[in-house]
């Protein structure tokens, strides 16, 4: 899909008709699929790529990976891999043959086909924070996640055009019983957003229910749903060198129906992976590629992506760290390896900060720009993440969206165009030495679109800022968040499809939803 042109009155201007946000809280960029025009940063030379690849293959060949799913074990055995108890060892030839089936680019099409997204190539897609058990905002402070907070994040997710898909639950609503939580949350996502949604691979019932809900919300036949990706899941390995039962079960169910699966090992160097970045990346690749090989054996050509979540721990406390120099290099290295394997790649926006302060923003900015530098195709947790993923914050969500808009503006070719008009020789001659460019026609014709216009940043001097109340960034973000929630209107949805969805959810709730451990 081609990048949608930026139709706006100014850089960062009013959203176009596709962005049915239901609020005019800010002047934001229109919906578009960003395309990264830059060559990625590649820390590894050709020999380095070969060494990391050989390391990953040697891990799978000589050490193997623990597979805690009996069905997956049997599939690996049929494929000719060496299976002993739960340990699976596989040769490079098998892995590479399976990877050759995986598409380098694929689309995910939600119920609103105008919100179709493309993963792969130079496309760069952003998703919101997912899965924190706690929420924090300036009024209520830190608290356990609840359904009201979850619904607020759903509205923020829908409102911002720089957010392209709905991740998992931006905050876990623990006031909703786990047996029916997936029903309530996915129903709310499908009604109050029209972007691609995610299913947690946490048991057969949750995955099967999620697929059926997406199918009903889109008014699709079973054949139409199975023909191409309409949703996605993300699975994590249990580092080091283990895949658990429910994650693989959900991934296999999704792959059989051509729904997208992103495989993301979560490796923290010094704790769950070697302390060296090369060792951590090699381990991460071994874990991720083993699952992708399994899925491609089951359904050759099904849409998959490799994820990276390789960072380091604080060696003083053991706490995870994010947005570090090591995190940035690991992301760049994994991006280089993903291109070697011709797979789309997922990375993350993340930080270890506990509130949306300076630390939160520099760590998140490091993480997001390393995703840009690495050629990442999909960024999870791009807005709203705090405390290493334990807190979701609406103020942080708004502040992060400012960075995402800046990244999208940074991608626009108009910034570095070099036509004769852009060189501006006549304007330079007109102003000459010692003049200014405010009044010349060249400036007057372009001033509304020449530069990015922020919606959270305040560019006034100290005196003007102080006279206007001296409002700090978090407070400005808080006001924007509250206005978005107050003015929100859900996107249009076919009434018959909505009713089919509601009937299904009501029936599954009556049946008890998904079994739980308690």
C-alpha cells in the first residue's frame, strides 16, 4: 500500500476524513502509513552477520530449544527434527527452508478497510502500550488496572492517527474476571476502534473467540476471514530457550487461518541472555526462528514477523533497563538480521521511568529512534509505557504521540527536497546580507507547511510561558487526554455486524468464557 499523502493545512494539521476521532482536541496529522526513506544503520559487517547467524543456528543444532507443547513436538518430529522429551534440535537447512516460505511483506485488514496496514519493506507502523497491570495519571496516581481505564486507552488509541493498530489491552482490567476479560475487551476494541486488533495467545478459547469476534465485526464469511490476515497475535518465548504451551497453541491456531503471528523473544542481557549483545541477539534469534519455522511448516506462506525485545539489566539491582545504548544497538543488529532472513521486524518503545518525566522521554525517544534506525516495521508499546511495562499512563501516551508525529514528519521528503524552488536563490538574493526572511514571498507562500507544529511542546520563551500559567508538559498532556475522552465518539460500524458481535459475546459469557486456573 502506498503512503497516503499528507493532506493538511500545515505540518501537523487537522486530521483528514479517514481519522474519525470524534474530537478536535488537537490539530494532528492525518492517518497515513509511514514509509521510512532512510537506509538503516547496520552495525555488523558481512562477517558479523555470518557470525551471529551461525551462532543462532549452532544453538538450535547443538543445544536445541525446549518445546512445552505436545502438538508442536509431534510436528517438529514429523518435520525430521531431533526430538528428545521436550528438547528439539533442528538443522540450518530445515530452518532456512521454512523461512523461505515466509512473506517479506503482508497486510492486515481490519473491519474498516481504510485502516489496512502493511508490515514489511520500508513501512513503519506504530501500536500503543499493551498489557501493563497498572495505570497512572496525574489525578488518580498509580492504581491497579480497571475496565474504565482500559476504555480510556481504547479511545486514545482510536483518536491518534499516528497509532495504527490496537495492541493488547493497554492496561489489564483486573476488575473483569479472566474467564470473560477477553470478551469484554475485544468487544470494546472492535466497537470503539476501527483499527486492527490483537488476540492474546493464552488458551484455545481466547484465541478462537477473538478470531470469531473479528470475523463477525467485519461481516466476513469464514472463507473471507481465512483468506488473509484480519488480526494478529504476538507470542513471547520463555527465555532462555523455551516456548510454552499456550503461546504456541495460539500461534498455531492463528497461522492455520492465515492470521498474522509476531514472534518476540524477551531477552535481557545479563539475566535471561548472555551479557554480550552479540550473544543476546543470537539467542533471541534462535528462539524466534524456531517458532517461525514451526508455523511455516504448518502453513507455508502464513504471515509472520520476527520481534526483538533485547535489552539489558541494571547489574547493580537486576532491574530491566530500556532505551539504553545497548538496547539501541541490539535493535539495530536484529533489524540487520531480519533483513538477512527477509522477515518483517517488530521492536518496541519502552522506558524504565516510573512517571512521564525527563527520563521517560529520553529513554523512550532512544527506543523509538533506534526502531527508525533499524528499519523496524512495527513498533509495539510506542505510546503510554512506563515502569518497564508495569504502568500505562495517558499523559505519557499523549507525550509519546508527539514523538511519533515528529518521526512521521521526519520521513516526509518535502523536508530535504532540492528543486530550484527549494534552493531559493531568488529569495536569498532578495534578502541579501543582514536582512530577514519573514516577509519575503518565498516564506509567505510556505510558512504554514514549512515546519512541524507541535501539540504538546511549548516553544514560547520563559516569560510568556510563565504568564500563561507555567504549565508543565505532563499537565498539558493531561488536559489533552481529558478533552479527548470527554469529546470521543466511536467510529461508524455496520449495525448488523455490531449486533452479531453482541450476540456472540452474550452467548460466550453465558457459557462461561475461557477456563481459568482458579
